């Protein structure tokens, strides 16, 4: 062991008459530990929120949609075949959507009605299970006078209906002479995406039933596609649209939800900067500890220099002590962050209002890269805080120490 590290270890164990410096050392270590722990937990929650929201969004929406300039387009069967043969596109399904009113015996509310093809929608939309798709498919093929509809769970609760009950679907100005069109639908099932706004304001019916009530015959609003790489959805959808012709264009899930994910990313960055101030305060404590130690060790520094110690060796002694404090604090904070994150992930004792947030509990996702960035940033701040005290100790003149010591 080099003598710099040996002396640094001795300085870490403070004598009884220097209890005050020892207390500041303990507080500095605790400050670094608390800062690192809080940063890991908060960043894990922010990462978990982003990951969970992305997962739920991709469960209720497609990876990308292919649209046509000018609105709806017909003869979409050939377009579907071309899209399914496009490289990196794994599935495609047509859809049509409109805004309608749903009325039950106890309530009335506005919803987004999406017409889907039950035979292919399950390959793109994951929030609808096979039971709901089969129920829609059965009502569509049986030719029943009352078509089927699948409601979001929160929407069904709001309307006070359950599977087997009927609701009235109202399309304002959708019929002859601009009079509202009213049709009866039977609730065949409900779905739950985990996103309150979707579960409260969305309903599904078969594509043919929606086309019939909208009187659009064989037209659709667009085609939803699923790709093999969600992070290349924009590139793939653009290439697929270009292969169909200049009148088509693509929009991926990141562009459709840009505001939400941009806000989450900004919040994550801001929280990291704010919480880094805790570590910065602890770094100031480390610097003050080392400065007071330099003032109390002038005699030792003079003796070491008289014995041939270089300025570099003196700097290493005090940098080593400061980094020892920072490393121990970072290690304790990392362990504490992992433990607290694991507790929050396993035991959901913090409940959030579902009509305000996207989640009812705190989502936690520890990402290795985030932990590495936090640890390295903390160690870098601690290292910078040691430079001035170490430099001051190295530049101390041993003659003055002997003269006034």
C-alpha cells in the first residue's frame, strides 16, 4: 500500500479531540447517501411511469397508422395485402372511428366509437382479449338486429350497464335531413386498458356495423399496423406509406403521443437536476471537512514535505479521504435506493387517484444506465469538491509550519 493511502486511512479515523470534524465527516457521508438514494428512487419511478405508460399506450393503440390525404379511403383490401407484405410489418387491420353519444337508462356521455375487424384486430390491439373479439365477431356474423358493442370498464360503470344490457348510440346529424341517428347496441363485453381516459371514453364495434350506421359503405379511416421494432415505427410506417403512393402517409405512436412522453422526459431531467443539489450540498460538506482537516494537519504536512513528500503525494492524501467519504456515501445510497425501490415495487402502499394520474400505484423500473449515471455523477461531484482543499494542502509551505508551529 502506498504511503498516501496509509496516511489517508489514518486520517479517516479521527482522534477524540477532533470529534467535530468526525461529525461533519459523518454528515457528509450521510448527505451523499441520502442524495443518491432519493435520486435512484425518483428516477426509478419516472422511468417506471414512462415504461408503464408506453406499454399501456401500445396496448390500446397500434404501433403506427397509415392514413390517406383527404380523409377516408375505399378499396382498402389491396392496401391491406401490400402492407402485410411490407418488410418489418408484422400485422395490419383496418379501422374506422367517429364521435358518438351513448345513452343508458341512468346516464348519457360522449365517447369515441371505433369500428374494427374482429378477425384481425387482435394482432394489433392487445387491450382487447379473445373473448371480447369473439363476442363481437359472433354478433357480426349472426346478423342479429341488435349489433354488439364492447365498452371500456369505466364507461360501463358510468352508464350503469353490464354485458347483456342495451345502450342507445346517438350520432348527431348523421341521418337524413341532418337528424340524429339513434341505434340500439347490446353490450357484449368490457375491456380495461389501465388508462382511465381510454377506459372511460372508448367503445368498440364491428367495422361493418359502424360503416352501416355512418353510411360510408366500404370506406375506412385508416389502417393500423404492428411492427417488429417499436422504436423504428416512424421509419417503417413512412416507408410503408411511400410504397403505397404519394396520397398515403404514416404516423407512429411516438408522434401521436409526443406531448405526453416529452413531458415525462422533461420531468425526469428536471427532477435529476433538482435532486443533484442534495449531493452538491453534501459535496460542500466534504470540502469544508477537508479544509478544516488541512488547517489542523499543518504540522503533519510540514513533516511529510520535510521527509521528501511531493505536492502530488499531499494532494493524493486529501483527495483519497474525500473520495473515500463520497464512495462510502454513494455505496450506501445505492443500496438504500435499491431496497426502497424494491419495497415500492412489491408493496403498493401509495395509491394515486386514477382520474388524475395514469396509474393507481407508483410504477417502479430500475434501469442500469440510470443507476450508472447517478453513481458516476455523484463521484464526479465528490471528486471536484476535494480539489481545492487538496491543492491548498499541497501548496502549504513547511517552513511556516515549523516557524509558527
